C-alpha cells in the first residue's frame, strides 16, 4: 500500500494511465521516516520491514519500548513522519489516541496507511486531506471505489496469504488438540 501511494498509482489509474509528470512524481522510501503508532506484533513487524527498506523508524507506544527503534511522542511522530502506520487494536482507549489535531499536523507530503481496518481516527478528515493534496496520500482496507486524489482503498486481503492460512489452521489444530488440558492459545 505504501509503495503504491508513494508511486502515486491511484492518480495514474484515475487518469487512465496517462502520466502527468508535473503532478505524478513519486517518492522513494529510502531515507524517509516511517512513524509506527503501536508496537505490538504488527507494529514491531512494520518497524522491521521499514528499517529493511532503508527508512528511518520512529514509533509511539503506550507500553512497549524497543531499543532498536526510536521512541517519540505522538506529536513528534505526526510532525516528522513521511509515512504513518497506525497499528493499534480498536477499543475505548485507542479511539481517542489519533485526534483531528494530530492528523492536521502532518506534513504536506505525508502518506497515511491504515493496515488494520480499525479506523481509530477521523476517516473522513483523512479522505478530505488527501483529496485536497494537504497530505501526500491515504491508503486503507475497505472495498470501496470512486475516490479522487492519491487515495488507495483495497479489499482487506493483507492476511489472506498461503502462509497466514496455514498458520491459522495450525493454531486451530493446536487449540482443538489442547482441549485435553495443554492449551497453547488461550484467551482469558
């Protein structure tokens, strides 16, 4: 998603594949700053992937700290990041974390990529910011069409891979086999 937005693929498809070099110049990820909001399993993996692509990585997390990446305040993350990836579960606490003020504080070239379908922020504000070129782009997982601007809406297929399905099956089998008392994946 971030690569497609960085290369302005949504603008290219909206323009029937006619390249306008004045408005469709892409950006490279190497040397850019990736801001990760949340440092659970997904956020940590995003940090690793972004670092592997040569990006500077900053993160904010309410609880986790990782010495391999730079912890910053939310205000710093939104003000300095070129790419922002929220990686938080949706609950009553996280719905108040990404405010309209934070979204409006992003740099004009910032690309915001929602990767969890949680929309713990003002989705309509981000659509407007991207449509009016106040940010560099907005990507999210929701099967919708008809957007203008550097906006990429994709169906939620991020976890629909051969490997993810095999892992899911193995976890189900472990749970079923664990009914006899040795449960590996237990939810309290």
